[in-house]
């Protein structure tokens, strides 16, 4: 494909202007014909020199992208011609993504090679297709631009945020205080013995190992870790209440990120993690499993998960889980409740799980609701007052629901979508430390 440049357009406009004047002044007609002829010959020569394929392009990208994270794509462009090429590079846009640094500037020496890169932030999980790379560069005379399009069909899978677990593990190795949520160490009780260590201020004297103390002539205490090989199952609501966005992600994406990071912490601590997705019916179920294989199965089972338009049936989901799980398990239910009838059904479903299992209901709070209830400084109209009253009533209903579920004997976590990941990990570790499971 050949595209005229700005230089070509300016020269053509100048020739057209002179031809117009020559129509009024016949003496200028030879000059006009000469200029038109030169422009025509130059354009034809530039077109001839621009023909042919001069580029070889390769694309390198990870086969797995992380949702909401910057994922780098690298392009290698080779010049097979004997002249320098300057222009721009554009990659075909991928559905539901945001690209940075495109289009790229190209300055490619003769017979040379360059590596260029840009970043993509996917906004939805699932399989995405990559298309063609288009390069536009100038012809030798600068009158036309040559556009080469190279098809590079490829697909990538957009997974939930798999980097968060790696970052938490890195913080642990560095001994950072930020990673304290990843520690399963406790100070004793009916837990599993881990190791001996020197006494530190705050340790209980009943945990001193007197034989080791006598051998080393220094106070030595026993350190314990939480009991392992227990089950934690995440039940994720994918019904229509989970479709609302908070920031750049849907509620179901925030829930998935929280569940997968908490599952990673649990598996690293020796527990087994499973998962159920449900709306009006139980959908995908992954039985609790430990080790690296268990973590991989969890991520693979939900990478293309989408929320639906169906209403949520908590009773059907919890009844299904009860038939699938024999051993006592921590059941983490991640959901959003928007109406009183749904709240009653959830409370009833949670009651069925007790006392065999320990339910933990995680509610993703609607951030806009709190702001609306307190007003945004623009109140004064009747509509604003009605909106504030409705938001306040919704918050009151929500608090009543939380109290009711707590009275039933279940645990409750209420957090903003942006905060739910670390809040859930902390609550899981608290359950382990207090030996509630």
C-alpha cells in the first residue's frame, strides 16, 4: 500500500495553484506544464522505488498475560534493502486491552535490525488474538510512504493476576514487613512443631526447651506452625451482581484475584485449595488439592471465566458443596448482595453448612454507595436528598445482614474490591492461628 506524504500534497497544491494562475496569464502556461511533468515523473520514480517487500518482522510475547498488569511485547524488524528506512510501526489492537507507546518510531539502517517494544494492559480475561504488524516508511524522494503489513497470527491467554503471589513470595524471602501476612508461624498451642530458635522478648516461658537451653547455655524456645493439610474452598459468585466494575476490573475479577492469592498462601503453608463457581447453578468445581499441581489447576480452571446475567442461587451452590466435601473445610464465599431476598437466601444457605464446615462470607463493598450516602458536596436538590436516603438505607440493610450471618456462626469479611485480596489473606491466617478450622 502506498500513501502520499505531506510533501507530495504541498507540491501538488502548488502545481494546481500555478496552473490556475496560468489560465489567467497564458505566458505562465509552459512553466505550469513543466512543473506538472516534473512532479509526475518524480512521483512515478518514487512509486517505483518504493515497491517491493523490504522487511522481515518477528513478534515475541508471553503466552500468558496477567489481567490488569503491563505485559511487554517485543518486535524484531530486519531491513533487507540497501537503504535506510525511517517511519512508524503499529501492531493490530487486541480486543479489551490498552496499549502503551504505540505507534513506535522506526529508524532502521540498511541491512540492519532493530528491536522495539511496547506494553499492553488487558482488561478482560480469556483468549485474545494478535493480528498483523504494519510498518509505514518513506520512499527515497519523500513523496510517498510505503506501508508493509505482515500477518503474525497468534493467540495469548489472559489469566487473573498471577504476579501478586510471586511478589508476596519475594517479599517473604527479603524479610520485608510487608510480607507478614504470608507467615503461618504461631506461638504455640495445639499446632505442629517447626523448629527451635533463640528466645526473644514476648515468648512464653512454657515454650522454653530446657534441654536445648542447657546444651547451648542460652534460652531456646520451640516455634510452632499452624496445622497443615486442611481444606480451603473458594465459592465464587459469577451471577449478575458481580458484573459491576470497580476501577478497571469487574467485581468477579477482584474476587478471583483474592481467591487465587489466598489459595497460593494456603498451598505454600501445606493446605489444600479448591474452587467452585456458581450462579443459578453450580458450575465449575475443582476439588481441594495441594502442591504446585493444585495451584496450577486452580488458575487454569478460571482464566476464561466470565460473569453471567443469571440470578444467584446460594442454596443450590452450598448444597452441592456439602455433597462434594467430606472433611471439615473453610468455605470462602465471595459475593455481593444487593437485595433483602438474596440476603435471606444467603443466610439460610450458610446455616446449612454449619457445624460441619466453617463458612467465611466475603462481601465486596460498593465504594460508590458510601460516597453517595455521605453526599459529595453538591447536595441541595430533591434528587440528591432522595439518593442519599436510599444509599443510607442500603448501608443499614447491609450492616443488618452482616450481623445476622455472624449470629448464625459464620465468619464475615466486608471490604472494598481493591482491598479484598490482602484482607482475605489476613483473615485466612487469623483462622489458622486461632485454630478455628
